């Protein structure tokens, strides 16, 4: 795949993730809605850590701040911390099988949602912690679909 096609695929995946993130979820489904943008960033950082690092995660986090209208730096901090964890694990994650990559995405998504909840609580808003496992689970289950879409899947 040449560079322009690859860049177009990545930008298209980020665009689709942004649209899916902006689609409203009501009632009980709100607890299960994954962070699609973070999943795309994690897929790229797990499978190609040499090309996508912490600066990429911070840039996409700043983009997410603009899209969601949050305090500037909210998603940037969350994405940067998640990117740092993935960079620290990158020596191993690039060789992981699907099950281990699912566990890494689940763990990092759980960390991201917990960090997001702490940041929201620090701003004076009260938010419950009961939705964290469902959101992290759905983010992990999105991993094979996003890998297949971007074209970095290692499985048949």
C-alpha cells in the first residue's frame, strides 16, 4: 500500500470514528458506547509503534477536544497517557496475538475511562464509575473490526 492510500485510509478511519462518536446513544446504551477515536489510535499504536507515537496520540486528543467541545487538554491528556502506556508496551504488543491485544486494549480503555472520570470529577461534576467496564469491554471488542478496516490485521 503506498503512502497516499495509507494516509487516506487512516484519515477516513478517524473520520468514521468521529462520526460514530458523535452519534447519540440513549438510555442503557450510553454505558456501553466505546471511545471510537481512542480505539483507532490504539490500533495504530499497537500495530505500528514506529510510525505512530505519543505525539500522534496527543494530536488526535487535541482534535477530540475540539470535536467534543471539552476543556482544551481534557482528551489530549487522556490520549497522551494512553499513548505513553502503549509506547512503553510497544516492544511486546507488536508481536501479541489477538487475545493479548484485546486484553491490552481493554486495560488501556479502562485506564482511559477512569482517567476521564477523574478529570470530570475534578471539574466539579459528579459522574458514576459503574459504566467503566462496559465501555472498556466494547472498546476491546471493536479492535478486530478496526484492525481489519485499517488493514493492519495479522489474522486471516
